[in-house]
C-alpha cells in the first residue's frame, strides 16, 4: 500500500464487492457442508455467516443510498446532510372557540387552524351579530387553511373599544395576540347593522386595517388629525353601490383603500368570503411570542359555535 493512503471506504466498489463475495462464498460453503459438520461447528459457523450476509447488505445500502443503516437510521430514513426538512403538511380542519376577558366582560374569540401558543397572532375584530359567527368562523378557517389569510384570531364584539382589547391582550396571555397596531383589523358584515369602517376611522390609533360596507346613518365620526395610516376595504353590495364611506377623508397618505364589489344576487356567504380574502391579504403573519408581549400596546407598529351577545 502506498504511504499516506487510507483504508478503502465502506462505500467503495472494491469494499462492496469483497464483502458481498465473501458473504456469498461462505453462504454456499455453509449450505453444501452443513450435513457433514458436527453440531459444535454448525453452531459457530451459522452466526458468522449470518453476520457476513447482514454486513454485505449494510455495505451495499451504504454504497447505493449514501447512509450506513442502523435500526434508528432505517426508521428515520437517509441522512439529508443538513438540508431543510420537507415542508409540513398544511393545517386543515376547524379552529376552536375560547374567551378573552376584558374588564370583566367576556369577549368570544375564535382560534384559527394552526393556532400556536408560541406565536403571537394578528387579530380581527368582527362587529357583526352573534348569530352569524359560525359562518364567519368557517370562512376564516377556510381562508387560513388555503393560505389566503394568516392565522388570525377573531374577536367578536361591537361594543368593547379596540384600545381596551389590545390592553387586555397584554395582560391576559391567552389567546396569544399581537399587540402592535399593524396586526389589528376591524370588519363587519357586508349588509347589516353597524358601521365597521366608521368605527375604524374613529379608532384608527388602534386599528391599521378595516373592511365592511360604506355605512349609513349613525356611524361614528372619524378621529380628526390622526397621522396613522389606515387601509380600508370598501365592500359594496347591491344595497350600498353608491354610498360613500361616511366622513372619510379624501385619499392621501393617511388613507389607502381597496374595494370588493358584489353583483346583485351574490350569496352573502360569498361576499363575506371575498371580504375576508381582501382583508387577509393586508394582515401580517404571526410572530414569535417574546417579540410582542410584556408591555403596553404601542400606538403604532410595524407590519410584519353559538355565542352570547355582548
């Protein structure tokens, strides 16, 4: 052997051929001479030949597939050499309901598929009536499962101010919610009571995104002089095609807007699904829990079932 050379690796063709040949010869020898050998010789030869056969199979596997098999490695599969693990299968199925207590008031909450207590999630405050909660939750679950919306926690209330909800999110710890303004959205049904866009304009210091119909009489006046940008999705149906957004300032750096327009006769569930899809495209993703908890909610931030009425 030349100086400085190493032993042949297990995966080399010479090694595989030598081990496989030796195993084959000893196996043939064992079979042909089995009846001639005494019991003591058989007892010693059989495990040796079996060991050689197993070694030949292992060396061949190592040469062909790039890993040396052991019981654990065979169960786990070949070593991927530090490559990323294959993507996890998509999260499917319905979310689940819980409650966020705000100043003694129980606010129903819906946790989406894939909710993770190690992450802080964006929040959707839905202002519609409680009798539509099951349909909206199902639409949110479908949008999250299909990747059209991040894993958003839905809070059902039309009375508790968003500022109190954000403060409660810090203190409660569960459900785990992002507390930065950029992760909070407000929306309501495309046709029905309430005025989600008007409320968002009035609470724009705590909400970054809103979706809903243009509104009507009795909508709250928007906060004046607020520099916080607000992204509105105006949902127009046959009943609200020509209605303006109530008291909205003209488009400019403080107000971006999009729209969802439904043709007459479009089922309400389809309109809600389109509204949620447009809203989901504007929501940031969940973040590591330690990055948002432990302090009062900031005024601004970076982007990143039956219920009881209240």
